[in-house]
C-alpha cells in the first residue's frame, strides 16, 4: 500500500527516479489524484471535454507531474496535448513519458539531444487477471513466469512483464507511429532489476536495429507498486553501424511531430 504520508502534490521523483538514468528528470505524486484545482491550460481542458471526472483527474495529475519534471529541465510550462494515439506531445527538443495508476502518477522527461525516447509504466503490485496472461505473454514467457513464481513467489512476475511491455510500447509509438502487439515484443527480465526488449521488424527498421546497449530497461517493486522504465539513448549514432536506421527512425519522429503541429494550427 502507498504510505499515508505520501502526497498528491507533484514533487521530484523518488520512486521512478531510482530506475531512470541521470539525464532524465522525473516528478511523481502519490495518493488519490485530486478532482479539482487542475491548473490545466485551456487547450488541455478542451482535449478533455468529453472525459469523465476520473479521467480528468488522472490526466491532470499526469500533466502536473509533467510540468514539475519539465521545470527540472529548465523548460517552461506549456500545454502538453495528447496526439492522435494518446501520446503526449512534448515541447520541441524534449522527449518523455507519463503514467498513472491508482495512487500513483509520474512523468519522466529528457532533452532529445540526450535521450531519444522514454517509456515508463506504473502498475499495482498484484497478479494479472488470469484471463489476460495469454494475451500478454508468449508461450516461453508464460513458462518463464511459472518458473519465477515458484522460485520467488513474492513478486507478481506476470504483472511485471505486462508493465515492461507497456513501457516498451510507450517508448516505441512516438518513434514509429506503430502500436506493438504484446506478442511482438520479447521482454527478458533479470532478477537484478533490469530488462531487455527485442522488437519486431517493420517498415523502416529491422529487428535488432536498436541493440540492447542503447536501450536500457529497469524495474522496481516498492510501496505496493510495480514501476518499469525504458530509455533509448541517442548518443553514439555517428559511430554505429546501425546509425542509418536509427537516425531514420528519429527523423521520422520529427516529421510526425511537424505534421501533427501543422495539422493542429492549419
Ligand atoms: C496507451 C497505453 C500504453 C497506456 O498504458 P496504461 O498502463 O493503460 O496507462 P498509463 O497510465 O500507464 O499510461 C497512460 C499514458 O500513456 C501515454 N500514452 C498514451 N498513448 C500513448 C502512445 N501512443 N505513445 C506513448 N505514450 C502514450 C499518455 O501520456 C497516457 O496518459 P494521459 O492520457 O493522461 O496523457 C495502453 O493503454 C495501450 O493502449 N496499450 C495498447 C498498446 C499495447 O499495450 N501494446 C502492447 C505492448 S507491447
């Protein structure tokens, strides 16, 4: 359970910061997302016009964390509108990710010059509903989960795998404009709190083009939460034999951003 002294006011992250590299700034809040006093920009309010109170509260809590995290990067507050697939649209030169679950909200951001993409996810530390496991985990992953559950039963390995895949999906979508299916991504979780992800081939990139050395996944279980984070480092492009493909992905990401803002303001 979340300790009672935790507060819904966004503050520099303690939990999620533990699994993020130093170039990433993060903010988090805990406890129930407040239902009033959102402090949203009018354009953000407009994006929520059909949302119910619960959705408004979680959206606002995520945006407040985002502003606190951006401030840590020295980026002034600005509307962060959802893109066509729900992805947060960051100010130019910034990349990031938002997550919320019951009792916890967080945002992680970085300068795009340092980090190409980020995915974070928070889940309650509880087993996945049994009906979901086949959709989430491949047959080898299910066998691995059974083995892990026998060795370390205190960890909900099924939910942890789910969270890691959600983090990967949140990193991947803004780069490629493609949703991955759960069975497209092979995630390998290490007991030491790291994970790696193998992604499928697709238009403009090939499986293995994002080598593990450039993608860093980490996980943490604390205070009743599962937290996962994955970052794609953008350093070293010039010397990489795969530089062309990764540079192509990043170029495509910029084109998508430009297309979206042109569409919004035309
Ligand atoms: C969008 C999705 C990833 C959100 O995950 P979740 O665990 O339900 O919820 P979280 O609170 O952790 O994350 C929600 C936040 O993700 C972000 N998000 C939504 N769509 C996104 C996208 N296309 N790309 C990146 N981030 C996205 C948003 O910031 C959202 O919060 P907001 O709407 O308040 O801004 C998930 O609901 C989904 O649709 N998944 C389908 C794709 C998928 O999971 N594929 C398999 C994975 S391998």
